[in-house]
C-alpha cells in the first residue's frame, strides 16, 4: 500500500466527517467529479472499495488520526 497524497488525505478526512462530495467540492473550489476522482484514487491506494472501508483502513494504518474525526455533540450523546 502506498501512502496517500496530501490532497487525498485532506479529502478523505472531510469525507470521514460526514461531508458529501458536493460540500467538499465547494470548500475546496473543485468540481464534484474531481472530489470523486480524488476519493477513488485514495481508495485504490488503500485497497478499499468504498468510503467507509477507506476511512477504516486509513485509521488502522495511521494515514488519518481518530482526533481528525469530529463527532457532533448530539451523536456523541446518543452513542453514550
């Protein structure tokens, strides 16, 4: 497995935080298609088939940290 690029890591973190591709695209100033391509490339590098698996693998191998995933207070309380 190859390391993620800085852009792939950034977009995957935004996705891991529940943001849809359209929101990520608006924030990053790129097209929705570009976000999908960046995520697809990240999935290939991680050996993942979808967003959830990519996030899980990235966490497991240290590409992203659990501290980078923000849980809204309402969800945190519901999980407790």
